[in-house]
C-alpha cells in the first residue's frame, strides 16, 4: 500500500514538474504579435527587420502621432506581459505543490 501511494505521488510529481516547465517555456517564448490595426512604427520586430524604413518613418511623425504610437505599443506590450506573468504565476503555484509532494514522499518513505 505504501509503495502504491509513493508511486502515485511520484507520477503526480512528474506531471506537475512537466506542467511547470511548460508554463515557464510559454512565459519565456518571445511575444511577436504585431499590432492588429494599422502597422506600428515602433514594433520591435519591424524595426529590427529594416532600420532604414524605421528611421524614415520616425522622422516623418508629428509629436502627436509619436505619442499615439507609444500608447499603442504600451497597450500591446502590457497584454503580452499579462499573458507571460499569468504563465509564470501558474508555474510558481505548480512548483510549490511539487515541493510539498516531494517532501511528502521523503517524509513517508522512511529516509533518515
């Protein structure tokens, strides 16, 4: 009976460790979604792809247009970070559960 419980806890531990790792990997995955409206001048992937076009477009913007671009990019980045931190929060909770189960296995196995 004791071995069956340890085996079950160990299997749960493996599933939770895998889930935690998947959440961390999803959180560190780059957020590459561009703005869904008109193309944004400040989208980092577009800037990296063509610095010349970025410089020309940036020079042609008025101060009001530039502020609007900053606002749009702030919203996009905030949405991306919200998703990333949600994954990190899940990974942290799962990891804490992993630690509890791990100590339960150690405490009930009779290891001294």
